[in-house]
C-alpha cells in the first residue's frame, strides 16, 4: 500500500512536470495570461463563490421554514452548478460572424424556464414534506 | 491596532461551518465520480492531440469510422459532467481551507507541500473546464494558444490528481467503506443530508450532459436546450468556418476553378463537370469537431484514390490537400496512405443529395472516415500526391 502510494505520487509529479515542460517555449505574455487564469479560478472560488454559498446557506437555515430547507438546498445546488455550466452560452460572447449554426438557441429563455422549474420543485417538495409531517413544523 | 492574534480569531475555523452534509463520506463519493470523469476526459483529450499531430511511428486507421466522433463527444461530455461534480467537491472541503498551519518545521513542510499540490490540482482543474467550455463557444479572452495550453495544463491536472489520490488513498478507502450518513442522528432533521447533496450532484451532472450533448447525440437534439450547436445548418449540417470566414467566398464560385492534381512532375487540372463525370460513390460519414459536436451526412463524390490513380500514383500514397482558404488555420491537411486507400475517402461534390453548399466547401471538399473536422479540408483546389 505504502509503495503503491509512493509510486502513484511519483508518477503524478512526473506527469505534472511534463506539463510544465510543454510550456517551456511559451513567451512572457502567454505565461502571464495563463497564470492569471490558473490563479483566477482558485481566487474566484475561494474568495467569492464559496463565501457567497456559505452565507446563503447560513441565511437560508435561519430564514426558511424547516420543511423548505432540504428541497431549497437541492434546487439551489442544481441551479447554481448548471448556471455555471451554462455561463458560456448565457454570456452572449463567442460565436462566429455570419455563422448562425453556432449558438443558435434562446439560452436565456431556457435558463429562465430552468430557474422557474427548480423553484417549483423546491416549493412542491417542501409542501409535500409539510403534509407528510416530516421534519419540524415552524 | 488589532494584533495578528485578533485577526486570526476572526478567521473562521473548520468547525465553524455548520452544514452536516459536508464530510469525508460525501467528498470521497463525489471525488471518485469526478476522478473517473477527469480520467475519461484526459484520455480522450490526449487521443485528440494524437489525431491532430500524429507522431511518425503511429498510423491511425480510418476504422472505426465513428471513433473520433465518439472520443471527442465523450471528451466534451465528461468535461461537462465534471463541472457540477467539481463544484460540489470543492464545497464539501471548503472548511479545510481554514485549517491552521501545524506547529513544527517538518509538519509545516509536509502540510505546505500537500497544499501546493491541491492548489495545482484546483487551479489546473478549473482552468481546464473553463478554457474548454469557452473554446466550444469560440471565445478566447486570453493571450495564450488554446490548444497547446489546454494540453500542457491537462498534464499538470492529471499529475496533481494522481498525487492527491496517493496522499488521500487511506482516507478515501475508509470513507467509501463507511455509510454515507454519520452514525449519530442528525441534530437538525430539516437540514440537507449528505445523501441529498450527493444525489443533487449526480442529478446536476446528468442534467448538464442531457442539456448539452444533443450536439453529438442525435436523439438528444431536441432535449439539449443549452447545446452550442443546435445541429442544423445548410443542407442539414452545422458549419464551423464559413466561406466568407475563410476568405474563400469569391474564389470558390469562380467558374474557372479547377482541381489541380500533381504526382511528382505530372499535373492534371479537372473542372467540376469533369469530376462529376467520373464514377461517383456515396457514403454516410460524420463531421466530428474538436468542440464536441458531430453529425453524420451522406456524401457523394470521387474517391481520392481514383484521382491519385489518374496520374499513376500509388493507391496508398500520402496526399496533401490544399484549399482556397486564405484566412485562419488549417488551410491544408495531409491524408496518410492508409486513409487514401479507403474507398470512403472522397473528394465530395454533393452533400445529402444536393450540390455542396459553399459553406460546406463548394466546389469540392475532402471527407474521410475517423478524422477530426478541421482536417476535412473545404474549398479544395489542389491535391499533391507524394511519390
């Protein structure tokens, strides 16, 4: 087990170093831009996204009636992660001039529908939970 | 003035985070699924790079016909599926960011190294998913080469993933062996459970796939409301680069267009009518693009090997295909001998029973089985046969 882990770790370090080696001829401008994007994701998550989610969870656990909490959390998880997946097509960026075979769908409308469906899911499941008497009634 | 100790007291500690749904049992399960998605994404991505710049010792077969369509479709699908899993995984371990550094020099070094590997893993993972999804929509808000950087960082991501698995293996094994919910009853019966978060992560991941994969899975076309490629276009096929975008919209319509064929110092020029007068074959072949969209179509044209034979070239000679394209990359491509030999490798003149649309490469385009879309050269004006 110990040897297997050491071997796996060594292979991992080797592969990562190979990745760095592949960047050896990148110029300064490219490396700066790459470093910005590499660090940007970490900072954006740890300093912005994660604290917002923690605060929303903190608030929701105190504001929402008990039977709403679980379904709201699930709906928010699905809504939040899917919104991030769909950010590129929702951004209005990209595409190619004179080419309507790319980005040719009403993405924002679909996103609004998705949001409404997930809110409806949270409400319906919460009401079922209340009727069945599960959880605390508040 | 607040002292360092005052500030330190205000920074939350791992125990300050309330959610009972966080825990190793959840992290290990989401992480396992995420690891599988990453490995599939890495392997298929690597294969795509091999298809793009094939090393000399390797010959890629034209069979299976749909191979690149499958591997590249899977690449985008596994990457898309990974996004919700990664976000939930990061959520589940977020409190660990606030673990205080250990006392003692050696422990500090070990902790520092582990944190470094996690920073590399997290930074490279987010980089891969962000750059990949932006490439699909054709938005490049950066200064680096997408293809080369996406490849290089992939090695960093998979390497740091292996290091992470090596470090965490005992924890993962133990967590996967235990029931997902904690043994003690929940203090708060209304709070979300680990099971509900795990299910939510899988549902989100599955929905992300269903809502986008229609660009490559035909029966999902009407379900995938968020796919970048709705799947339609001129003659029922999407277009990556239009004739105008390639700077070929004038030259392609020139009645004086001829296909130039060269074998050594022998040359031949054929008009479109002359090509149409040759024996035609018809095959169903997919266009499969690196962006993860693909669609099959019925192509009719002249097998490239027949053209090669006109000037007495070997039936398995390598052929360089050149285009009228003046703008953008991939203005020519090389067809290796074993693909030239395949009778389905054609200079296509018709698509789905109609004269090839200009955006699909009129007057003539290359189409071959198991070949990335960018190498299906459009607006072909020259075939150079290697002797």
